[in-house]
């Protein structure tokens, strides 16, 4: 009897099955990435985050494709939050 390796136990994450869970997180804008103004929320102290709409999803998320509509101009945090990374798997509750 063989013991399954970890990759056989955990489901694969890909653009086709992602469900954009990370697009419900609060994302701080901490560097200039040319995020369009209509997707920026500013607090009373000038802090910037990605705008989330009343449904809790990021305003830049295309609701039909579940893909980022400003992918080339996404925030540094979004760039670092790689698909399948530890953080990604934590959001998906796969760890």
C-alpha cells in the first residue's frame, strides 16, 4: 500500500477553478501601480485600499469571468499573492 503524496491530496488551483476568493480580502495599496482611480478607496487618513463593492468583492473583479479587469495595473499585494501559494491555499481553506 502506497502513501499518497501531498500533491495528490490537495486540489489544484487554476484560473478555471479559482473562484477569486482573494478578491474578497482587503487589499492595501502600498506602492504606485497605476490602479485606476475608480478602483481606489481612501480612508480619513489618506490610506488607500482597493475598492470593494456592497457585495464584498473587489470592484476590479469581472463578475462574469472572475478575472481581474485591471490585471496589468493590479496592486503589489495582488502581484505577490500567487495562485497556489501558501496564502492562496489558506484563503481557499486547503491547508
